[in-house]
C-alpha cells in the first residue's frame, strides 16, 4: 500500500465516532424518546350525547387531562384542578354561567377526589368541587377517537354560547405531539391525530380558544392544523415548568360575560399569558407563552409559502452548507446537548434564510403578517428574545430523521416548506469527509491539522477534555468548549484549561450548546432528586453573560422534553454524571429500553449506589447536597493537566458529530 493510500485509510478510521459521542446523543434525544407507532391503538365508538339539562350556559370549557406521571408522581393535575375550583370561588361563577368539563386519564393513579378510585373518568369542576362524575373503562388518550368522543361529550352534554378547549399534559413538539399516556405505553397524539380528532367530532362551531398546557407546542404547524377549529391558540414554544398554567385565568370568564366568541377567546388568551407571567415572575426559568389569532394564519401562510417557494427553488448544496454553518446560532428549544435543536424559533430561522438568499423584502412582509398572527406573548429568561412561535427543522444528527419526516409530511402544513425540507433531507443524507491528522500539544496549546478540503464542511468545533484522576481508572468527560480558532493553514488550536466549573468542590461535566456574542450556555448531566424522592436523568442549564460572569443556574430539566422544569433550591441533592470515554456497547446510538424505563420512573438512592442503570454510560460522581443557596453557586476548581486527555469534537454542516484522536496531558 502506497503512502497516500495508507494516509487515506488512517484518516478514514479517524472519521468514526468514538462511543462517548453516542452518550452525548442520549442527552440530545429530547422529543425523539417517544416512538411514534410503537403502540397498537384500538379505536372506540364516537357517540352523540343528549344535553344534561335544558340550560345553555355562557361558556363551556373542555379540559383534556392526560395525567401521566405528572399526576402519578407529582399530583400536578390535582393541583391544577384545585386551582380551577379556587378561581370559580373567587369569581362567583356557577354552573349556571360556565361548565368546566374534564376528561381524566393517562395516569397510573389519581389523588383528586373525583378520581381517587378510578383510572379514567369524566366530571365537571365547580367552586364546591366536582359533579356529574362518571367512571369509565380506560381509554388511550393518544388516540384521535378518544379526543373526538370527548369533544362530542363536552359540547353536546353542556351546550353553551362559547366553547374552549385545554390540552393538559406533556408536549414534545411537531413530531411526537401531545400527551404521554402511562396506561398505554406513553401513547401520544401526533399533530395529524389531533386534526383527525376534530374532523371525526361533530362539533358545530369553532372553539373560542384552544390552549396547550404542555411543553413545546407553540409551533406554526399546530396553528395550521387548528386554524379551522378555533379562533385563538395559546401555547409555549419552550419547555413549561411542572406547575404549568396558573388557572386563576378562569376568573376572566366572569369579567368578560356576554362578549362575543372572538372577544372572549382573546380576553382569555391574554389572561393566560398575564397570569403565567405573574406566576413565575420570581423564578429564573426560561419561559414563553404566545396568543395567536388563527384568523390571521392564512395571511401569514400566503406570504410564508411565497418566500419558501423562492428559497426552495434556489436551494443547492452550497446553500445548505451555509445553512449548516449558521444553524447552531439559532434559538432552539428542548436542546439537550451539542447537536442542533430540531425545534427552532420560526422568525429567527426566516431571518437567517432571508440573509442567505437576499429575500429581505419578503421577510419584511412576513414580519408584518407575523404581527397580525401573534397578538401577545411573554418571553422571560432569554438574552435574545425568541419570537414566540417555533418551526421544525431536521438536524441530520437524529438517526430517526426519515421516520420523523414521514410523520411531519402527514401534517397539514405548507407544501413549499415540505419541498424545502425534502431537498434539505437529501443534503443531510450525503456523506461527509472531514479528515484530520494527529493531535499535538503542549502546556499552552492543543492543535490538530485538518485537511484544507474539509474546512468548509466544519460547522462547529469543540475542545473536548476528559479527566482520568486515577491511574488505570475511568476517563470521563469534563467539558466541551468552542473557544478555539481555525487558522488559514487548517489548524484547529485551543488552550487547555487548568480550572473547570463545579459546585461544592465537585466538577460538573459542562457540554456547550450555545456560544454567541450575548451569552454562552452549557448543559451539565446529573441524576437529580425530584419531588417523588427518586432520581431522574436531568441536565442543569448554566448560562454565562455580562451580568453573570461566574455563571448562573437557569433551570434543571429532565432529558426527554417533559413538562417539568426545576429550580435549584435549598434541600436539593443530585449526582453529577460524566460520559465515559470507554466502556460502551457497540450500539449506543439510542437509549436502551431499560435506560428509557429508568428515565421514566427514576431511581432510588440505593439503586444508584448498588448498581445504577447509568453506570455503563457514565461515571457517577459523589452526591451534592444544596444545604444553602451559597452551595448552589458555581466555582472554578483546579485540575492537573497531566490528569486530562484532550481532543477535538467536530460538527459538520450536516450536523454529524465526530471526534479526533486524543493526547494525554502526560505526553505534553
């Protein structure tokens, strides 16, 4: 074999991802954790229902309450039902004015009185509690027939001048949709199934509003699906805190009595946004909640379709390569690691497309239409505010991309955007060849030379640092950091750090996800003790900016995009996790079945100490206890360079991750 062939063979071997990257992908899994189609769904009979009485009230609000682990473990559904009762008491509303009709299921157990001996049922909520309680056989709340039959039951049994509908549970965005039914293998409603539920129902008039008390459902695709079935949509493009909405917004019904359907829907939507803002005003969570006027959707879509038609028509590999270089800077949601988010802020994305294609006039008109679509919103906790509406963009790093796109293409959404995504898919499927040579370094600099032909394929690069404090012991990930340079000769260069961030003298594994001129954000994987006392796989979100040079813990979120967002507080305990460099099974591209189950149910302290399900994937650090908020402050901790192992993680314009070889600090 000649020298050139030998070098090609050597570099080809280096293109393969080492096993630890697949563990980073586990932290990325997000909405992809719930597999569409894994549940065999059985339909139910969709019925018509006689009125419960002859009285037509002002408003009937339906609550489709898929309790899931939010109720089983945290009693969150019960808490919100009590909030509804309190709002009715405070306002003086009676069942002569309004009916709050609940379909409750999806949880292994319920605490709320009306459901204490049931796993599925229907009832109404009043100031005094519940009435018209009906126990039922369990139904799959991730089935369109279940939704359709409830719409019939609520609107026909309790006739009103105006109707509203609240979806209550977990949300996972455009692909996995809404819901996580514990009784039916975490079954969910895709956006297509949500639309089918409305189509199959016998509703006679659009809802005044539809609200999603669930994470990640504030997307333009859902607006497209619901535009014929409601006047207003209220939803969040971000992950919601576990407590969700503050249901004191129901008092608005009394204030707005006898207004038209349109006026009532807008007033309730504005109240939801306002009370949501007030409820979390003292919290550090990232929050969004948006009120959309679906009557303005067609005007927005007309301009959106026109612009995307022009963009798709001129899109080629060079265009998508440039998109790949810039997309990491887009505001993403449910991002759990170094890869690009697939749920991204819509207007930020459209602005990027306008910059890449010169469609500035078209984007300006889109902005005008967007202002008609979005009536009001809350945005909190961001250095740069998102628009309040998200859109889906495949990252190419997701091994389920083709399956996801099949689900996406079934959504009733813009054909020109789907054409754009089809071309993008073809680009993402193409092979990438980033070639590099041996990593070299000393106490001042780590460097690797990249083949000059590969430079244009690199979207991002990170210095990757492992630590191996004990000779012969495990090497585990300490940080990924994009603070490096690529010079004209093709060298990646970075300075090795001698100090790393931690809490209470314990290192945290800091995985960089955002680095722009305004702020830098990292995720630190941990096993965090939740309200139930069990430990969940979570990520601590840590942000550095001009106001927080020593870092700030923004939130703690479970991996998987669930409706849970925690605030670090006194009494908290967690175990830091560090992805292992070695000791992986060959196929760790996704979460194993037993690990996924552990994510759902959590683990006890004894299970962690005696043999955690995560031990094959992570080095588990010593427990950290937050006895006071001083304990929760980040601090720099010294590390010996000779205990570290350095390399580079590369992300190409197709969003694929690969890693160079490594150099030990002992060799420097």
